[in-house]
C-alpha cells in the first residue's frame, strides 16, 4: 500500500524534475510536458551567454527601482509613508505629491535602467540614493541603527552603480 507521504514525495520529485534543464545538469525530466523541451532549448547551453554580469547588475538595479516605486504607490500604507515624510518636514498636499512623484520617478529610473543604460543614468541614480541616504541619516537617524540595515544596504547599490559606470 502506498502511503500519502510517498505519493507527496513522488509528486514533488516529479514537479521539481520538470525544471531540470538538459545540458545544465545532464538529467532527463521525469515528467515530459509538451513544449517544455522546446522552451528549454531556447536558452543557451552556457548560462553566461544568456546575460552578462553587467546585464544582471542592470536587471537587479531595475528590480529595486521598479519594486520600490510600485510599493510606494500604495502597497505600503500611504499614511505610513506620509508619516515618514512629515518627520523630514514635508506635510500636507505637498507630501502626497512628493510621495507619488518620487514613486513615479523610481519606476522611470527602473525602466531606463533596462532600456537606456548610460553613465549619466548611473550618476543620477548614485545622486538619488546618496540624497535619500543623507536625508534619512539626518532626519530619521533611527534607520542608521535599524536591525534590517536599510541605509547600510545602499553601499552595495553604490558598488553596483560604480561597476556599471566603469564598464
């Protein structure tokens, strides 16, 4: 008799095998799905040819900008965002305008990072991240010692921007 846990184990094993790409691991998928093999062959056998390290950096930075912009448009509670802006001296209608203008700017920067990379864009991003960091350090110093390190995480962003600028 086959137990429930054995059935689950077989199902999970089969499901994960779908994602094994021939050529990367040398294994053949346990479950054959129509079109999967064709889809897998559309990727180069050498993953490095799919996207260069600089391409990966651009995608990573774009994801940060796009996600931040989208979250700022209302996924994160708007009232909480307005509360943070009030702590730096921006309130009322201007705070709401600032919140949405900066969210849209983040989205535009994310799109430009993918579509129109340039040294000017890397410098602009560094200036924006630097400006945000200084304002937060001065007006919201509790974020300097926050356990999640929101300001400290800007250091790798600066490093990635520097690498792109130098390339």
